[in-house]
C-alpha cells in the first residue's frame, strides 16, 4: 500500500466494520433509521448485552451516535463517518486494482519470454 493510502486508512474503523455482527447492526440501523440495543437484539442472533458491546465499539469509532431514549440509548448511523469509511474502501480498492494490473502485466511479460 502506498504511504499516502496507508495514512488515510483508519485501522480502528475497519476493525469495527470487520465484524459481521456489527455490519448487520449498521445495516439494520440504516434501514430503520435508528434503534436501541433491545430492538437490535430482537433481530440478531446475539444477546442484548452482546449488542450493547458491539454498539460501544461502533460508537468509539464514531460510526454511530447515541441519544438518550428513556432508560436506553437510541443509536443512529453517523452519515459523515460512514461516508469516510466508504471513501477509504474505495481508495484501498483502487490501490489493489492497480497492484493486480501490475502483477498481470509482469505475469504476461514472463509468459511471453518463456514462449520465445
């Protein structure tokens, strides 16, 4: 990865997004416009306590924001941070595509020299 790209990748953000349960939670929050640990736990195969821990991870990397809702907190996806994550993914994807094109050119050059 180039130095410029590496500087723009937030490892904590991607570690948080790397968990499939947290990705599913983000999906649910986006579709529903928000939710609580209780409402999310009703739709996921994990306990409310596990959901609360996952939400804590997402909140630490600013992917979700919490507001008090009675005895619970209501979580919503932070659109700006999600857009930042998408931009990072796009950047990393572009860098890997460039690498793969270089590898393909090298492999084709080797194949041509072996055929001669």
